[in-house]
């Protein structure tokens, strides 16, 4: 099997691709893989560090307003398509997979023009610009949320879940909260705004800490490394009780998540894949700053089935955060019901499901 994968710009596009590659290598150790990304995207450092052959091309996204930069974008896209065709002819992939980001647009389009079997993966409830464009040319479309069904050609679509979920489901955790001077037999609420932290979530949590100090449950507040010093400065005159821990980041998050009773966080596709794989009740605060407000639609997919509660960023305060947290953390039966609903949405074999579609395309 020779597989070419392309996806970049954000972790939400990169990590599903890496999970798919991992599943392929597990099934066929002799499989050959080539990852094509952008020169400046996160993938240019993340992918080579995993020991995966990597090639790059220069590309950029369209401006949403009229701009001369869009002429440059078209030029770079056409140039990237030309470069991708050369890579495809040299590597001779059996299938080309795109997981999102502008770079995958050029690579997957080039493959389709060369009549190489193609698959794209859509992680979100709202389909991105690149996948909307590619949907006309590809052979198959793997998807996660049913909300995407009316945005893409239904006859090409296969529901697979997010490959990242399989990595989360396969983690065997030996983590103990004693590493954070907390207790393993006390329910723990994790508040996590993403690797960079989320300013509004951090501000609300800082305001909530005096109330959290008096609770019977534990709170682990992850600020994001860049925001940690600012948060600690805000808390310099605030008592932090033994049941509350403030950390800049958690390096072993996949091992920690199975030990979490509930989580407060954003509603990005990768986060939700991990949350549902582990069946974790959640309080979701969708980012309003993403394309087409897709995080809100992602969150509603969980809330509709009782797996999550939602607080809009506009309504987020220390008071509203504590109220929702108390409702969830003080009600074991509610958490169990939400955990079951979350687990129902999880797809613990998602990477294998996508891989099955890839192998089917190869046979065809």
C-alpha cells in the first residue's frame, strides 16, 4: 500500500491524518506513506518529528473580502497543483487522502485530475471551504457529524468518526491524581481552553476559584502555557484551596482524560473526538471566532443527545461557570447519564473505519 496524505494549518487537520497513518502502519508494517503539507504550517514540524516522510509546498488561503492577495492565492494554488502532480507521479500513491486545510485542496485536486483514487475527511459540523471545493472531484467523503450530510454529495459520504478518537480510546492510563496532590476517589473537573489557553475561559475561571475552593469536588485549571503567568498574577491575592490546582499545561493529556469526571472546554473537532472516545460529560464553550461558527454546531451535536451542556462565550462568567459546574459535579446520576450519551457518540475504531474506505478505493 502506498498512501499520500495531506492536511495542515491546524492540529484539527493534522492529528486525524497522523492517526490514520498509525492505523495503516499497524495493519501493514510495509506500507509506504508520504505526507504533503505547507511550508509554514504546524505540520512542517509535527510530521517529520514522527518520522514520517514529508514534502511541502507553498500555499495560502483566500481573503474573505476583495483583495489583491487573492490573485496571489490563485497563483500559489495553481503552482501547488503543478508541484503536487509531480510528487504524485514520483511517489505513485494507490490512494490520496485529504484531511483539510488549504494545502490538501491542491494535493487532492491534483490527484483527482491524475485519476488517482481520492478521499477527504470532514471533521466538523460545518464543512470547510477546501472540502466543499474538493467534494466535486473526490471519490469518497468520510465524515463525523450528521449535520454535514446536507452540505456535501450524499452518494459519496461514509460515516467514520474522527480517527483521533481511536488513539484516545486505545490509551491505557496509569495516571494518578496524586501527581497533582489530589485524590483519586474525588470527582475531578478539568477546565482546559486548548493548548494556547482561552482568554475568556481563563477570566471566568479566575473569578470562579473562590467558589471552587469550597466545593467537595476537585478542579484542575489548565491556563495554556503562554497565559499562565498572567493568570497567576491575577490570582496573587486569591486563596487557592487544596482541591484546586492551576497548571500551564498537561503534557500527558491522553492519560489524564480517562481519570476526569467532567471537562470544561472548547468544541473543536479533535477535542470532541477525544471527549466522546472516553465518554466524558462536558460543559462546552464554543469559540465564536472560528469559520461559520462551526464549534457551536459541533457542541450542539453533543448537547442534543444529552452528552454536553453549552455556555456561550457571551454568557460566560465566573457565576455561570460555577452554576453549571455544580449542577454536573454534585449529581453523580446526571454525570453517568451524560457519560453514557457521550460514549454513544464516540467511535473507538474511527481510524480503522477510514482505513477500510481507503483500502476499498485501492481495490476499486
